C-alpha cells in the first residue's frame, strides 16, 4: 500500500541520513518514477524532504526533523483511531499488534488530544464487515504469508473449483489480496504468467527452499486491478429497463447481482394498482443473465414493472402464471 511505502521512505531516510532514488526504488521494489511521485506526496503533506545533487547526493530529510506523533494534526490522529482493526489484520495475526499500536498512540497524546480521541471512539464505530460475509476456513494462510514474506516457492495441492480434482503445482508467491472477506494468493509459475488462487481452495501447502525471483517492476495493486477489470469485462451482461416504485428503489440499488446503471425522469403512473398517485422512476438495469433477471425481479412483486426487453416481460409472465397455477391446484 502507498501509505506503508511512504512511511518506509521516511524511516529509511531518518535512519540512514539519505538515499538515492535508485537505492530507494530497489529497496521498496518499485520504479524510480514511483519514488519521485512519493517524494512529491511527502512534500505536499508537509514532510521536509529535499534532493541533494552530486556523487554523495540523494534524498534527505531536513536536519533535525524526526517523524513522531506530535507532528500529526488533530484530525489526522483522530482519523487513525476511527476504526477497529479490519478482518485482514486478524487473519494475518496482527490484531493484537493493532491494539498495542493504538494504546501507544493514545499514550503519546497530550491530555486534550487523548480526551478528543476517547470522545470520538465513544461516538463513532466503523464496522468494515459487510452483511453477506463468507466465513471460509483458511488453514494455510499463515504458511502462505510466510512464503510471501520470505520470497520462497510453494508446493500446493489446489482445486480450481466445483467438482474438479485437486492438482499439485509449484508456484512463486508474489502477494496476498483480500477482496471483501475472501483471501487470494497471487503467484507465478515456470509454465505461465502470474495467476490468482483462492486461498480456501488450497488443500495442502508446503514451503520449498527455492527462492522466488520477483518479476521486474511487479506491482501487486496494479496486477489485481487489471485482474478485476478483466474478470468484469468477461461477465455476461443482460440489460433491461423498468419502472420502479419509490418504496423499493433503495432496495433495488442494494440488491446483489443487479446494477442500476442510471435513473431517468420521473414517470407518472396512473395505472398502478399499488397507488393511483405514485411517482415511479425509470431505471436502466444490468443483470448477468435472463434467468437471473427473472429470479431477482420476481422478488420485487408489483413494485418493479419491466418495460423491455420483451423476452424478460414474457419470462416474468410465464413464471407468475406457473406460480399461480401451482398454488391454485391446477
């Protein structure tokens, strides 16, 4: 993460007195251009970094500067203390470390700031977990973490999903990613480029002595974003237009496997049996498939009326007739 990298740069410069762009890029495994952008970000944030020319030059912190909590503004400290540790800290074994760090920060504050921090923590609570949490068994996560930390190859027994049989493979771990509540391992192999493995599908894992050779300029965040974009572009898309009663518009926006692409002008619906004076909104919707669209919209009853496509209207009508027939005993 960029915040972690900026903190590492400050600590390195404080400990060593100065480092060149090339040395920082090699140490943090990023490009030299990234280091220049990071230095601009630090300078904008008020950290006194400057470049010194010459053979012994490089990036330095202004003499006498020390990074400490006293240098943070009140709002910055409160922002750090606003949330409880996210699940990923607990999964990685850092939950206790987070609590210890919070205590140290609180202990270093002035009495007035400590009162402000306690005031906020009693009045704001951030629950980062979603309502639809998938709790998965992760017996190998700590071993994967060790492999990533130490740049060592792994032998995995991995099932791709469904009823597929597990197969053995040797991979070069490059990083761990938490997407929602699901953990993924990003790793390369001799046979193919980097790919993503769902951690819960790993049935066995063992560390190897062979070191990992990380690809030049590999960026975990950039790789993951490309993977997400590619995955989304490959998903099936089924578009529809519908009139939506205002009483269910929020529920429709929060529903899973449907996306409200756009809301349009309000539509006076005099024919609605639900309310003769209701103001309906026209929505452009996107589903995965025709069948999923039909299944989702049936749950909204008469509060969502499909305008098009015709095949979706016919599918809903057929499903409604089948339900009516089943309960009427015909």
